C-alpha cells in the first residue's frame, strides 16, 4: 500500500481516485464524468 494513502487514513481494501484538477472541465470529454463523480462522492459522504 502507498504510505501516503495510509497516512491519510485509507485502508488497503479501499479504492482511491486521484484527479488532476487541471484536467476537470478542460474539454467536453471531462465534464460529464467529473459531474458524475461529484454526485457519487456527495452521496457517499451522507
């Protein structure tokens, strides 16, 4: 397991996605996936 992810509190069985913020909304191909991820992430926080 990546030691930085462990330091941030993630467990080995968890999946982590790292998004390069500069890529979001840069082109049409990234807009819908970033919106879908954003909605999914908000639902998981509840």
